[in-house]
């Protein structure tokens, strides 16, 4: 069995301690020298950055989130031991871990650290596909001669470099494909390094719940379980034609994944799927006017992100969370892709009015959000997609972008956007 010491990077045939330095931090696997697809995942990223910047919090539970009425953005592992989880309402998190230190998210800082880490990954291979600020896939195929090391060793050195230079830990999953690599990175957190080879994949997956498969959310889990597919092994043993009859092409996709097969390539050019922004209110809101006041700031935020990323969306989405935490989402498909705050705001208000007219006026709301999906990279946007008022609006909003870029993000905003922000945690 091939083995690698994660401290001194010695290779050999050992399983317990490194014969060179005595370290117990060994990764060993029969396929270690042949695998090249990896998933890197920062450990409790936002909380880890905050602890790095405030060393006195090293042994203290830390929650990154938005006030008593918000939700947990992330939390450190000490807080998780006490029952805190991401997306948990803050009041429940504080009840579970009253001694926790709560820190408001600083996304500009997290984005800066993410760029540092992604640049380190790009130093090793051009095939880096980010999933979010704190995780990405890598394909290190054919890099052995470039780095003078196997992909397994290159990843161990990357892990050590991030810890030394950025001051946080990451976990690595090395596997035969993207699906397995993402599962592997979560097996031994924090500071983990796990391997899943192709030969063992189906046996490894067999007893796992169907929810582990990508694209299988709560509704799909329910559908699968109602059809007696409770474990991944149940899907792997099923006849493909039966799965196709029940679930269409998605059934065939799940059958392949259940057998450990995933043909997706690591694609550094893959476009993100959506852009959104949301805010949680300091107090529940009921009136349509109060809810509408929250939308301009959010629409501007989404539109700026779209323009800065050279993206446009064909679908506008609206998200509402009621006082009982029930989430409602609505979407509207437009005739052409858009990237202006004016259109996002108009469509968002239209969907909000329809939702309230259908019975929402009798409810209290604690959160609202808007976004765009079905993103494209528009070429010659004005001539190909936008015309008339939309083109003029886009020109005006780009001028506003230029003013903000020169004088700061707060240099220009609408009065109504400011009024909405005053009653929200954002």
C-alpha cells in the first residue's frame, strides 16, 4: 500500500507512523499514486479567519452570523460540538451554546482570503473549479513532471502552505472523480486528507443515505424513499430502465453516481448558477410597502455583482421567510437576460405583490431576498439582448458603477435603498 507523510512528505509502504519523522499524519491507499482529482474545502472558513485574526478566541466557540433574528452563517468546530449548525436561527444557536462569541460576517475579508487560496491552487494547475469562496475542485493530471511530485504529494504540500501562509486549515479529498473527491474531503475534518479509489467506490457508497448524491434535495429524497430507494446501494442495484421510467434521465444519472461513476470534468470556466442577496429584518414586517422598501438595496447588490462578473440572468427569483421560518420562493422567466437593478426590482415587486395578494398579507415576514438565475456571459449585450429603456438603464447603472469604483461603494445609492437598510440586518 502506498503511503505519504503529510508532515515531511516521505513516500513509502507504511501505515502508522512515518519512518523518517515519526509523524502519525499518514495517508495510505492502494490507488494513492494514481489518483489526480481532488476537492479542497476550508475548515469552518469564516470562523477560522476570525479566530486567526483574534487569537484570544482560539479555544472559544465562535459563531459567524447576523444578530439575534438572523441565522448562523457558519461556526467553528467547538460550537458544532455544542449543537450549533449552519443556517440555524441565531436564537436557537445562542440557546444551544450561550457562551459563544458571535461575530458579524465580513465578506470582503473572506473574499480576499479566498482569492489568496485560489491563487495558490492555480499555481499548481490551471484546472481549478471553485464551488464557493471556501471550496474548489482541482485536476492535477499530468502535473508530476512540472512539480516533481505525485498529485497526492502536491496536495499535501498545498495543504501545508495554506496553513502556514493563510493561517487556516483545509481538508483534502483525493479520488477517482469529482463526486467522490467532494465526499472524501468531508470524511476527516478538520485538517483532513482522505482518499476514495475507484475500486472501492461502490462498496463505500452502498450503505450511505440517498441524500449524499449531488442534486438530491429533501423533495427528491422523499420521492426516492417512497419508491423504496433508501440507500445509495438500493439505487446501484436497481435496473437502469426502472429508474429511467420513474425519474427520467435523472434516474440514469443517479444510477451512475451510485456505482461511483462521474464523468464530469473539472471545468475552470463553469459559470456560477445564480446571484442573490437577502436580508433579515430586525422586526417582523407585514405591510407590502415595508417589504418593498427592502428590495432596492438588494436589487442593486445583485445587479452590481452581475455586471462585475459580466453575467446576465433570464430568471428573477424572490425569496421570503415567514415568522415560522417557512421559506417561500417564486421565480419569473423573462424574454431576455437582464443585469439591471431596475428590472430586478420591478419583477421582484411584481412577484411580492402577487404573493401577498394570494394570502401573504395575513403573515409576518422575517426575511426577503432577490436574485437572478440561468446566467449567461452576454456578448455585445446592448445590441444583442437589450434595447430601448433597458439599454439606457444599463448605461446609467454602469456609470454609477464607475463612480463607486472611484469614490467607494457608499458614494452613490438611492434614498429608498437606504430606508430599507435601516430596518434590516442585511
